[in-house]
C-alpha cells in the first residue's frame, strides 16, 4: 500500500503584521516590521520594552462573546484562526465525518495571561476570589479543545509542548496522523500570547531579548553582526492539513504538500544550543530523507533565525553540515526578523508563510541585514523579497530543552 500524503488546503493567521494570512504575508514580502513599543504591559523598569504584538484584534467578530471570556488570548488566537483556515479550505464540515477530523496544535507557554490575572487576585483578595476558569484557561490543550468544540471535531485531539519547536512538532505529528490513516483532516499549527509581564521579564532576566528599545523595527536582525537578542512576538497560524487524494477529488486549492518531518535533541544544555550544529543538522537531514529527497533538491530554508548571537551562527553551521557546498546556493530567510519570535507558535506561522511562498513564487526577505557576520555567510535574502520558483523547502524550529524539529514542504502543481 502506498503511503498516504498530506497537503495544506487552508491557512488562518494572526500576527504583529495583521489579522489575516494575506495581510501577514503581503507585509512580509514588503519587508515591514511589526515590532513596536509594548502596549500590553507597563514596562517601567524593564530592560526590554518592545515586542511584536497582535493589534486591533476583535475575537468576538468570529467567536461567541461568551466563549471569548472563557479563553486565554492564546486560545482566542487559535479559534479565530481556525475560522479563516476553514473558510480558506472550502471544507463543509456538516458534510464530513467529524470522527475523521483531528486537532493537533502546539504552544510553548500556554495561558500565561490568565495566570497573571488570577495570581493578582489571590494576592489582593485571597484564594476564594480565584476564578474557576483559571485551570481551563491556562492549560495547554485549551486551544485544541476549543477548536474542537467550536467546529465539532471528534478525532484525535491534543497539544504539543516543546518550547519553540511546539508548533513544528504538532504539524509533524499531524502529518503522521494522516499518513497512518487515523484521520483524513487535521487542524494543526500553534499559538502563543506571551507578551505579558512574566513572559517579558523572564526572557529579559535571561538576557535573551534585544534591548534596542529606541529603534524597534531594527531590533530583530537575524544573522546580522549587530544582533543582540530576539524580539518577543505573539500570534498564531492554523493550517488545514488534508489527505491529498480527497483534497484533489473535491477540487481544493492546495498551497503545498508536507512531505517530511524530522525531530532530534541536542542533549547538551537546557537553554543553549550545541555549537557544533550536529543536532539541528541531523534533524534537517531526517526531514529531507523522510521526504525521499536529497539535500541538493532543497531550494529554500525558512530558518529558525532568532537574532541571538549563538543561535544564528549555530544554525548557519548546521545548514553547512547538512548541505555541504549546496548551502551557498540556498535561499534562506527568517520570518522572525519582522514578526519577532512567537515561541511555541513560531513554527506554525513560518510553515504557513513557507507554503505561501511556494504557492506564489516569492520568498520574503530577512530584514535589517546591514553588517555581514563572518560566522553567518550564507544567502539570507537580505532586505528585499525575491521571486523564485522553488520546488522543495524546509522550515526549522529549535527550542529550549535542546529540541529540534524540521518540516519539508513541496510545491503542488
């Protein structure tokens, strides 16, 4: 029996660049930054006061207001995006078997906003005033639970939590769920809403964040010599992943095929990468082999590209280990240069934007490429988008815990 195949037929996105997929993608292509001074936290005394926040977001425009009140923002983003992804896919769920539709998504932090709100209540008023919705709103799988409740999805349902690789792991597991025949359709992706006082202060204390507060749009600068840390972002992408033959049979528009998945761990340090690059390289090679490809068939890499000193040079080394001389022929870019680092949601938006690039034949740039770094000497598509017909791409996500995940995508005629 031939292996079942999975294609992307719908995408929904909210990010610091817009509250639709097209808004986010078009602004990425224009090289615009969504980074600005933080509005959701009083940043007095903070070393970092900038982030890429979701703006002008009205969840009640798509979600029942009663349900909105029962969701932390990270779950609101996921449910909101699921409506756009569903509409985009053209699926009519009342004509589908709900037991054959799964929901598998990732998040790295979960309901941190709700935790902060209720911790404040317990300190000021006492434990009897803590909301009974605390646990349902903070738990990781509230995003998948609410998507399932909203759309009546009765197939496999769970959330993955692996720091910055969470969404990429979720999409990889969604691929396997279709390949194994457990589901025909999967709502997948990831969401994060960690622009909160604990999120911002915690990463600041680690000295992981850029402190280029006076020039927010220039702060996220992956692979540039002047990089000084990542910029915290928030948002979500939900992808409708569908078994290929049924998608073709119903005439669905297909963005790309997910053809491979790889996952490894550095087993080196909880928060720092192994500078040899071997773990990420093994992960990329695993995804490429899973796709039945050779490294020299890959034309584009959506890099993890965080804008931190260690990550960017380590990822560059890992790409060279994986691709050899072909590394210098690859087009590489970092979505994070414009929308910041969405932590557990980043891999979803980056996979979605990679699929859009394959479909539309244009690759977004890495902005703020000003000063070459000798440790980062590959083609990062500096500052301006590039038209390119790419057949195969990979999308990288590397997270705390040493975890690495990679997806391989193929364009679809």
